[in-house]
């Protein structure tokens, strides 16, 4: 089968199309013929090994000291099941699915095997393969932070910084699903997009500083890495939570960094 592979770290031209063996499903795996995949920040980090100061050695240990441990990138896919292992019960050949492989990568190829117990689900019929493929990375990150770390509940006031990005757009919709009142922060060009996916209010960061407008929130979710407690602590209600999405964490399979803070108190990591 064809796959996009890389054998050394570097700029985009280290990636090339190649012929690799087609995988076969194990007893509890399915074989997916991939129709759509994505390129995320996780792929860029793994391919370039460009890291914030202090993370270089750790990145080498994670991705491979002398070269990439996994030669095929890609963490998201959507496609059709071509074959199943003899013990598979949840899926059958012909099922249209989408899946998230995370730190296992391997989606930039014609085929990928995945355990039926993994992060795989039937594709909604009203979504294209391209739309479904783009759901998992942002969706799982947003859900993990808002529900798992933020304890979001109905009636919460939630501010999402970077509301037009992959994680941000998912976070807006997930927060609305939980019954929160959502404010999105984004650029001028994306104001209508963020409104269209359900935000109750949108702030253009070029014209207004959310940290200085007098509004307070139960949860502030920052997907951009531009916010700190010292900057926006006064925008949190008593017992409010500041959630900083660590962009290094999700591609590597880590839980991510969280800061919980009561207003006017020091944050705890």
C-alpha cells in the first residue's frame, strides 16, 4: 500500500510517498481503508521535532533518539472497514467509521488497523469522510479538559480562548451540549464562524481584552497558550478553573496540564 513516511526529522520535504506492507487485522482488530485523514500540530511536532525550550531531550525520548520511532504520521482517520479479525463483534466489513490513533500515529496511509476496543466509532451518516476525520483530535482534547479537568456543568459561564481552532470549535459545541453559557475569543475573520457553532457571545481579541472587561467565568479554557493566571485571575469566579491546553500533551498520549484556581488565589498545577 501507499503511505506518507519519514525517516529523519526536519522540514516538510523529509516526508515522502512510499510503498509499505499492507497490514492485516489481528483477531480483535479491524482493517480500515482510509478515505480521509488530517495533519495536526501533533504531526508537525513529531516531524520537525521543534519543541519549546527544555523539551528537546524529552521529545527525542518520546519520538525516537536517532530517528523517528514511527515512520507514518497521522492521528485521525475516516474510512471504510475492509476486513475484521475473527473475534471482532462491534464492526463488520462495509461499516463507515472514524477513529483516533493518538500517539500510535499511522493514519497517513491507505490502510490502518485498529483494535475494535480502541477509539473508533461509526461515522454519522450526515458527515462526509473529511468532516468525520477532523473531529477526533480537537474533540477528545476539548472533552478531556472541559469535563474531566474542568468539571463543566449546566449553567456554567465558560470562556474559550482560541474558539475558532480545532480544539476551540469542538470546545464551544461541547460546552453548549453541557448547558453552559459560552463566550468565544477569536480573530475578526472568525467571529461569524464561532457564532454559527453556538457561542452566546464572541469577543474579537484585536478590539477587546476579555481579562479587563469586568466579566467573570466559571471556566476559562485557553487553547492558544497565550493566557496565564496572573493575567486573567480576576476574570475567574470564586472557585473558577483556568484550563491551559498543553499542545504537547495530546499527540504524545499524556493527560495534559491543568491549573485550578480560586479567584485571587495562587494556582495549583
